[in-house]
C-alpha cells in the first residue's frame, strides 16, 4: 500500500496501518448506512469501499490529530492562533446572528446604485469563482447582467459595445489591490469610462478591498472594507457577494447563507456515523492514500451548476496542495491530487474513455438533479460500468472496461440557493478535515502569494 510508513507519530502510524488493513478487507455494498440525507440532498456512498470498522478507525486517526479541539477552534475562532494557523473567519459571515445583518448593510449600500442594469465584476480566482457559480445557477430573465472579468484580455470593444457607462457598475474585488491582472483590467475599463467625458460616471466604481488607500490612489472613492483574514476561496461569504445582492436580490443570498449555516451545524453536531463531511473526507483519503488514486474527478450532469466543479477544484487544490506539514517537515502521506472537472454528457465522448480504460487511478463525485430522467438513466449506466467494469470472457482485452472506479453520488430534487449553500459548505468542511488528517495548513497559499508579490 502507498504512503503507509513514517507518519508523524508512532501511534498515528500504527493506527494508519490498522486503517489500511481494514480497508483491504472492506468492500462496497448497498446499505442504508451508505445513504445520508440532508435537507433535500442525498449523499450516496454505496459505490465506495466501506465498513463500520473503517469509519471507527478513521475517527481514531482524527482524534490522534486532536480533531475535536481543532473543530472547536474553527467555529469559535479565538484570538490566539492554533499551532500556527490563522482563521480566515469565513464561518462568521454566514452565522445566522451575523449574516442577515451583514446582508442588510450591503443592501443599504446598494440603494445608491438602483439605476444600474449591468455589473462588471473584476476579480481573480476565488474573488469571482463563487460569485459566478451562484449567478449562473440562479439568474433569470429579470436579473441584472454581470460581466465577469479576471484580466485585461476579457475586455474588448465587443464586451463594452452595448454598455452604457451611466448604468454600468464596476465592482473590483481585490483584498490587496496589488494583483496585476485586476489593476490592468481596471485601467482598461477606466479609459472606456473616461472616453465619455462624464466624471460623475466614475462614481459607478466600487472597490471591495482591505487596501482602501491603494484604491483611493486609483481614483476610486466608493469602498467596502474587506478583512485581511478573508481568503479568496472563501470570499463568497464576505462582502464580495454584494454583486449577487444587486444582480439577483437579497433573498437568494439569505437562502444561500442559510443552507451553508445549516451544514455547518450538521458538521459540528451530528455523530460520526451520520456526519456527511466526515464520510466525504474518509472516502477521499481512503481512495487516495489507501487505494492509490492520483486524482479526483468532479462530474456534473446538471447544467445549472457547470461552474461548481471548478469552484471545488480551487477550494481543494489551493487549500490542500501542500508538501510541508505544520511541523515544517515533508509530508509523508500524499496530500491532495489533481481535481478533474467534467460536464456531462459531453465528457462521455472524451474524459470517460480515460476513466474507463486509462492507467491512472481516480475516483468520482457525481452531481445530478433527480428530476432529469434522461440524465439519470445515462448516469446510472456510466456509474455501474465505472465500478463493475466488464468481464474479459465476453470481449477482447482491448475492449475490457477496467472497473474499480469508486464514486459518490450527490443528488437533489430541486436545486435551491439553500441546497447549493449546503453543498459548498460540505466541501469546505471535507477540505478542513483532510487538512487536519494530513497535518497541513489549509489557510495559506504561498505558491500563489510569493509569485504574485514577486518575493522570489
């Protein structure tokens, strides 16, 4: 088995060896224990390797990592740091005690922009991925238009041709206001505004930033402060979501936050055997560190959430793409592998060839709307063959489907803002659990920051 030695402490190493042994003797089976439900969402783990002993041993491993204490720290967010970690405070924004008040403040701020019909949202990475996901999922014919810009290349005459600068709001989402791509994009849009020789139009620019002085140097007088602890991949829950408030309305945002907060409570309060993020994390770790998967495939059969796989990809790979643990030592267990994002059924004609017959082991998370009967039928066939494969006695070797691809299916009857909020929250918590297990910091990103700052 890969990655089964020299892991932090002798006790953790012994527990890990026991986990590997139990995993080898476990199997997938259809059982109600493998179906977990949460407020309109079904999490189906029947195509994963599982046993109650495996789950209990995973709990022992988490306890060895002081998971209970670290879970409390995540929610309580004390002023002091915990073994070098600084909380990004994203949970406090969607806490019911805070979220309604914060959203109301944003709504009040937006009253001066009631004349707006189009928003240009400038941001990079998490500062636009979350907003784009929610907008593309729930926009209607009456929603205000959002144009997403992550670099100057996204801005051209075709983009701006039909826009009226008097009714267009430019929102710049940048904590540092030092990101080159964002600054270049804003300079190009500013030239477009100034070409109309209407100085009042510059009032239609709003910066959401922790560096208000820098924004003022760019001539921007409208600001919303952003805390320094907010990380881009969690910024959907911060004032950066003001774009959604203006484009979709306050209630969409309120329901999104409610769904996320409900999953927060579930994660914190529900027992081991029914805790969805813990099950997600256990299977993810088992697939990678015990079964040898080098990637995780995220496949959606619901066109409304085409942007969700990319959102999850950034969350996982930026948070868990680390090779040094909290003790400054090289990680002995492999941390997060590649996340592959698929849109189905289009991917059936490309990536699924690799899934069925490729040589690199992977596992799959499926998303599907239960009301789509055609997609359900196609999806079930693919899922069955991915797991079971084909028998060689019925075909030539080159026609054999390998099988052995474990998967989790996440389904729902209706995709509401609350459902999407709960899904995002579940993946955030899965990510945190895995960081505790691997003993790494999920709240830094030096591979991003050092290059961006030019400090190397």
